[in-house]
C-alpha cells in the first residue's frame, strides 16, 4: 500500500471532514436516513452547496444570498440572509463544528446579475468592490429564520488575498494580454481534507478557484486549489461590512495545487473530501474546448502525493504543485472523469461511500428556485458513478 494511502486510511476516522460529524467506525444507519430532503421554494437564486451534520440532524444549504439550516425532515430551523455577494459551496469543519462557505463580491457578470436581482434592496452590493472570502457560520447561533449576516453575530469572514490578486492581475497568453491570472473568476468549491503534500496529518481547508471558460487561451486548463491551515485563522476573522469590505486574511496559502482536467465553465462548483475513499470529489460545469473530454465530475486521487512539474499551456514556464486524478471512470488523453448530471449545486459525503447530492429545480410559473437533496451510493461505474438509494 502506498504510504500516502496508508496515512489516509489511518486518519480517516478522525478526519470525516466533508460533512458529517460522526466517525466512520460507528457505521451509518442507512435504513433510517431520509432518501430525499426538500428545501421548498427559496427565491430567485439557485442552491449552491450543502453540508450535512448527521450527529445533530441538520442540513445546511446555500441559496447564493442566504444560508438555510433545516432538520433532515426538511423543516426550517433558521436562516441567515442579507448577503449581497455569491455564497457558494459549503463544508463543515470537524474541529470546531462550524460551517465554512465561499463568498464572492465582484463586478463581473455574476456580481452584476446578483445586483440586478437585488436592485430593489438598498443594501445591494456596491459596484466596483472585489473581495473573496471564506464565510464562517456558527450553527448553534442560527436559531430562527431571517437572521442578519452582519448584525446577528452568526457569521465571520476571512479574506482570501491570493485569489483576489490572481483575479485582478493581467497576464500574457498566446501573444495577447488577458485579464485574470490563471483565468481566476473567484472562488467556489471548499472542503476540509488531509495534507496532499504528505507532510502533515492535520487537515487543511481547500478553496477552489472559479475558472473562466475562455476558449482562446491555454492557461485555464487546470483546476486550482488553495490549501490553508485554519487553526491560525482566529486572528483574521472579522464580521463583514458589505459597504466597506475588509482585507483581513492570510498573506498566502500554505499550498497552491493544480489539477489538469481541461477547461471547465467557472471551475469547481462543489468540492467534497470523502474519508471513506480518501479522495476529493469535484463537480463542475461542462467545458467548451472540443479537444478535451469535458467531464462534469472529477475525483482527485488522495493516494498520490503532490508533485512539482511544469504547467501546460503557459507562455512563460511555471512550475506548480500538481495533484493526480483517480485513474478510473472514463479516460481521454490521460484525463479521467465522469459525466454525471448532478453535484454542481451540492455534493456531500456522509460515510461508507454514501453521499447526499442536490437536485436543483426552478418553478417555471413562480420563477422560484428549490432543491431536493437525494441519497446516493458511489459505484464508480463509467456511466453511472452514483446510484440513487431507493
């Protein structure tokens, strides 16, 4: 057995960091787990991510500008609203029980659409402000609907300087100047997982870039993951004033990892570490470059440590820490993946190969968004990687 994989196996019961809070060794009561959890209609923005705490019996859902806390029967316990940026993927930190999510404020098409939808709200996101954050919610404080993200002391934020710098930078590729280094469009996927460098047994928070899907540049064919040791983050955490975005955060990530998948449309939407396999699951929107297979689901191989190599597609040679895709499923030119229609709006491992996966929907009459979160079992099959549990 590879040393890295052995380390993952030994630590997996301690690092059930994707969503649940109980240990793999206790086993899952599959018979009594709900097969479907319904959110109900939640407004004009679709669901972005989910996190599940089986021990306490709660599910958390991000609906772009608000966070829901529900029990597993689908009853609303509380919610946090008032965010005028883009709240994305969610994950639970097993060390402190808090819910972490990506939160973007920017002036591109996504930011403008949020402002346009919220234009009747005087607190809508101001133009020309850029700030990428990890939002941290204290779930014990979320006790009623419509709590305020700024005023009710349920949320703090940490500034992700590295991603903002790449988003604002210009770069050369193919003989022309492009906005956004690495085609960074912001951040989205987040999860807690072991150290991919193999040097530490402590988990990191991984924050995945959004990646613009420009088809004429060649420096946007990697997924990018920033890795942070959040044990030092208390010094950075601040309440967020959306009228005056703060810049309190780490100077740089502990690691910056690259995963060669071919280009996708807005990068990793949902990122989830599964202790049962030791791998990270990445759900994406299909890319548009015809010479790539354009899968919608990738699995990052946790048994293979990061390696230094020259990155493909860059005018100036750049060396990066690269991670491997799990060599299973479908394969084209050594890019492995699957075509699975769900996961981009919520993907959460709960142990023993079981996952809760969001099925988002839009009511054509009311224009209201909702989701039904369904229970799945991982199969790894080329055509049906997840099997819905009946």
